[in-house]
């Protein structure tokens, strides 16, 4: 994979940073001959499995804009776990792990990848039996970011929802993205853009949508909320100072809630519940929270022992109060009913090919309720206002088809705006397929709530020691369906069927093991049901 070599080069030269004044203990774990490893961070999925090449990565400093946990699992039934974030280097023969938690070792938990995952999970994070609301798995999500960006407004949001239905797409969850608030830290709608926000939410509910609002832990400097929160000690402070720190992030500079202060976390939760009371919204998209916002060199916290990852975990703890939630960044919290999403991808075939390995790695970290970013890509700059100019319509269709057979699918760019009628119809068919498969996807989500097992499963996970450890372009949806989406513009791909009898989406039967080359028209997403 072309992108794999880029990531290897990037992380091979990553500057290590402990992120803690605690003494580091160095552990060495020798890899067994032929042993391969997965885990650590969702975004490292394209590098997985770790086997021969050198990798260096610090969980103590960076979550790579996605989910991370101190957990690695191997195809030989071993796992690595730590109670604290660590830095690791893998050179193909051994791990060198630096951690403040003392000695780290590989635990022999079983004979294969699945047993290593299940036994490691049961030993360290388990499952609480709860899951996000069913609609996340049965209906598409619609995020207003790419269509409206910072110009979120009532008229355009309602028009977007009307267009969803007018073009034959099913109602689902509508996420109003960044730009609805008067400013950060204030939870009132901009009156000049939202003359009747409660009425808007009521009308969206009447059309069959659930409504979520974008929020972040940031507070605009020198606002009334900033002054009040600073006086109460609810914001991260400058080092050795009572004054609030100013944190750089992608929208400029802001103060930031200090969630290590229980009173601050309680205050934030009360504010969000008041938003629900005032406007009737169902929940919130919890953005940001990434570890790199929290720099202990220049900032101080209510809990002076807190690490950057503790802030990220507390951000997720806040969201647990709201069943309708979404996170792009997370530390730990596996087994909790939190909706996760992959980091924003650009509009390219290369980015499309990242989705499966990242989803697989998320599952092997213990995050089963994950959405593979936005259909066609999540970078607004890739979708100009001029409808179809510069876009690859086939790519958007193939992206929708891949998401149709994932736990969740999310639209942002409006297919009916950027696609011709034929390509838009194919995207609509993908959404309809997702609805058709919803009973099975929900069955797997309930299974995940009970057992913690992934919904999107690696081929090696389901068919151990049969040559699938390096398979990154197909996957199992639960235990029943093998999904082989098209990931290249030529419409061709190789399908690898394990032993058994398989029936494809066209009703054709195949006897595995079998490797076959197929050409796939734009109207089709290949998947295979295991009969026996």
C-alpha cells in the first residue's frame, strides 16, 4: 500500500516525548517467529500487522486524531497491556517499551488473534452490556459540515433535511456542525441565523430525524463565560498562575475546560442538559479533546497528576451522560456505549483504502461502534461550491457502498448536489442496502455490547492461521458476511474466500478456499454470505 510506506517513514522518525515527569521503565518483549501484532491506535491500522518493519510511536503524547489505548494483540494468542500510556519501538524482532507503569510483558492468552483479543479484553476492560441507540446502526447519519461549514443556519439545515427525503434517502441522525453557537463556551444559538431553533428541532423530529449538535471543550477568550469560568477555576491554567491558559487549535486560540476538576465537568454536563431542555436536541457530537491540546510544560490542571490522556478520557466520560454522542478522539473507554468515528479523510482513492485497515484496528482495540468517516471524504476543501467540478463521482459511490456494510454510514456532502442522477441513485441504493442489512448489523451491535467483540472483523480474527493476516482490503461483518468492496477506479479486485460454501450478492455459490479476480460494475458491492 502506497500510504503504508508514508506512515512508516513518518512514525519511524517521530520525536519521542514522555509527557510525564514520572520515571520510565524499559521493557523488552521478543517477538516469536512469524508473530504479527495489531493495536495501539486506530490510525496506525494501515501499518498493521506489525511484523518486520521498524516502527516507533508514543501513546504518551499523541492519539493521531483518533482512538488510542495501551493494548496490542498478536496472531499467536498473546497480548500487551499497560495501565498507563507508553512509548514503543518495534524493530521486527522485539518491542522496546518505555512506560511509567513498570514492567510490561506479553501475556499468553490463547492460540490465535481472536483468543488474544477476547481474553485480553475480559482481563482489562470488559463490556458493560450497553450500546448506542439503534438508529445509529439502522439509518444513515447526515452531517452539515461540508454543505454549510461555518455558515450553519436554520433555513439551510431544514432545506438539507428536506432534500434528504426529496431525493429518496431515509431520515436518520442529523448532526448540526460547528457554527451554531454564538461563540465557544456559550450554548445559545446565533439568533441572526436561527430565529426559531426549538421550532427547527421540532420540525426535524416530525420529518423523522434525530438531532445532534457539535460541541468542543473550548471557550472563547474574554467572553462573559470565560471570565466566569476562570474565576471558578474551571479552565486549564497557565503554569504556576491562576490565569487561564490559551490553547491553540484548528480554529485559532481558546481557553479549555479543565475536566480534571469535577465541578467543571459537572458544570459542562448541566449546560448541555439545559440545551436539551431548551431546544429538544437529542445529543451531541463531542469534537476535539485530542491529547496534543494539553501540554503539561506550559499548563496546569486541577489534578496536578493528570496526563494528557486523562483529559481525553474525561472528555469521553462526559459524553457517556448522553446516549446520542459521537467522538473522533478517545483514550481507553473500550466497552462503553460511545459512537466513534474515523478521522477526516480527503477525497481520494488512497484515502478510501485506509478505511478498512483503520476500522479493523479500531475493532481490535475494543471500539466496535465506529463509523468510517464521511461518504466521499470529510475534508470540506475537497468539495467546492461549484457542484461537480473536480470531483470523482465513482469514488463517492464506492465510498457509500463500503459504508453500507459497516456498522454506521455518514453523509456530509450532499450526493444530489455533486453527483449526476445515475451516481446519486447508486448512493441512495447504498443507503437502502444499509437499511436492509440493519437487523443483522443491530444483532452484531447487541453481540458487541455483551461480548466486546468487533462488528467489523479481520479475516485473521475469524479464520486464524489460514494466510489472512496481511489481508487489508476485505473483512467480515460479524461472523456471517465477507465484504469485498471496490477500492480502485478500475472496478476490479481480488476476492479471497476461506473454506466453506459462500453465496454472493447475486445469488451465485462458491466453494472455498478460493481466490478469484472479479470486475464489478458501479451498481454493485460484492459481499458473500457464509452458508456452512
